[in-house]
């Protein structure tokens, strides 16, 4: 199999992984904002995410000599009494699948930028701490844990950014309603705002949409950050979050962050067997085999849950069906692309982690910086917000950058187990 043996190669993989893992959430967020049901999107995403694991396993896992200590991918698929490591890898995939699923709903409630920052911060606070002890405290604790503390501060600032931005949006809508209340007895903005601020019951996705959203047709081009823009966006998107409980969005993102925090330690156990669950003479899972089982479990949990959510949706998302999903080709290409991008990003992160240590590989958790740039440029997030929101946002990103630099400075070479 192919192995990355030098630090420069590992750093290069981290850089590529950072860009990929910061980009795929943007693609899925675009689809949600266009009105595609998250169940449909995640089913497509799951397919190519697993295909990426197969591509990596056959492309890199079969290169080079097949030795007893470093067997090739296909060799390790044969029975070798390594089921404990397989279970660790699959549990990591389940945790990642649950985190990704929750994240997709969190984007609508909290916003792309804050969701990625909070989820990544929680992952580092919990996951990096676990990896520190799993790897025999190989990292410099006096550097590592101040960096972890910075991530925790960034997560707290993220919740404040969300609360402040939500208050800004409500103020924009209220001001627009007051200013136009006496014009022709009410406006499209007021009717739309009332329509979306009332919690609707889940509807069938094949129902004819109500004839309320007319503001979008009245305004050809809406400026990001205005009340018209917010209402028009809420009319198009598949997850109706306008006027929702702030704590619901934060709870979803917190669940995603905790789930994300467990997949890296599980993968670490699968490839390095720190708990000595394998019998003597049984080789550790190579990173490609572990990633295959990891992705297989992620694929299974994604397919099972989202087929269930087709008929029993969450948070007011319309009901759908397997037939409706199969016939929904609008945006399928982007969903498939997102799955492939995420799969390759995860693979490169694990390849780099096995070479330079999983603490160093956690540097890819700077992905919210990439997602935030995309969110501001593509979606107009935080446009026309208050000075308080801008101050909190800038502070959050600054602390996040500091945390990543400190975390990278704590990395060290992995010692043989």
C-alpha cells in the first residue's frame, strides 16, 4: 500500500483536506436554500461519499508491496480476526454520519458560518483531548490545552453571534412590517413574515405550494441582508427556520459537534489499537481498510435514517417518498459532488494523521474559515447586520485562527506502539 512518510507530504494533504472539507458544506447549503429536501440531498451525498472510499482504497491501498505488517487493502478484507478494529472504524463512521446529518439541519437554523465553527470547536475540545490520551500524551500539553481552550471560547462566541444575528433579522422584519403596514392595508413582506413565523405542520412534498410567496416575483433582485431578502429566502428554502427557537438550532449544532468529536478517536483506535484488543500477530488495520469500514457504516446510517425521514421528517420538513426521491433530479449533480468532495477530504485527513499524528491532522478543523468565506461571498451572511454582530463575528474568527495555530504547534511525531 502507499504510505505518506514525510511531514511535508502530510502537510500538503492537510491543506487539500482543509479546502475540500470546508467546501462540501457550502454545496449542500446551496441546495437547501434552493428548496431541495435534505433527505433527497443526503441520500445522494451518501452514495458518492462511499464511492470515494472505494476509489481511495483501490487507488492507494493496492500500491506497493503487500507485507505482513502493512498488508494491502484487499488482503485485509479476508478474515484476519481483526473484528475489534473493524467495529471501532464502523463506530467512527456512525458518529460522523450522525454529525453530518445534524449539521445539514443546523445550517438552516444557525447559519453556515456559526454551524461549522461551533461543530468544529466542540470536536476539537472533546476529540483532541481524547486523542491526546489515546496517543500516550505525545503532544505538548502546555501548548495543546490552551489551544483547546481557545476552541471552546470560539464555540461560545459562535452561539453569541447566532443570537445577535437572529435579533438583527427579527428587527429588520419588524421594521419592514411597521413601515409598510398602512400601505394598501398590508404588504407582501408582512403577509410572508406572518406566514413563516407561524409554525406549520409538515406537508407532503407533492402538495401544491400556497400562493403566499409573491415578494420574490415583485422584486427582481433582492439585496442580501434586507427584510425582502430574508423573507424571499425563507419562501424558497426547504427547512423553515425564520422565527424558530434559538435553542433548537444550538441544540442541533451541539449534537453535531459531540458526534463529530467521537469519530476521530474511534478511527485512531481502529488503526493503532491502543487498547490492545487484537490478538498477538494480527496486523493493525491500515488506514485504507479502516476508512473503507468507516465509510461503509457512514453510508449505512445515512441511507437508513434518511429513508425513514422521507416518511417521518424532522423540524417541519415536508414529507416525501422513495419514488419522489428517485424522480428528483434537480440538484442531484451538486449533491453527488458534495459527497465525493467530503469523502476525499476525510481520506486525506486520515492519511495525513497516520503519518504526522492525529493531533496535527486536527488542523483541518480550520475548515470553518473556508466555509465562512463561502457563506459571506455566496449567501450574503451577516450582510447589513449590527455592529455588535460584526464585532462578535470578527472575535470568533480571530480566536479560531489563534486556536488552530496553537494546536498545530503542539503536534509531535507519533511513536511506535
